[in-house]
C-alpha cells in the first residue's frame, strides 16, 4: 500500500465555535453517482468515525488535556 503521506487526498476543513477539524478523505466516493446519496454516505461515514473515536483510548487521552 502506498504511503499515506504520498497520496493526494481530498481534504475538508470544518470549523464551529468550539472545534476546528481537518479531514483527509481516503474513501473513493466517485462510485456513487447520485450527489445526494454520495453526501449521505460521507456523512454516515463521518458519524461512524466519530463514534469509533469516542470508544478509543486516544479520545480519553485527548480529554485529559483539560485536567
């Protein structure tokens, strides 16, 4: 597998009042022709990613920053 640092991946920067998140997208959504369905798939994947992150040790360590 090609080194992730050498890939040209689409990126998105999301910002709210509380969070700035920079995301590089590895999944190829081009196979989903319908734009609304493609967006729905991406949002579902993003939600799943956040849920999975919430279950990791890294998320606990990250919150320890505020101790």
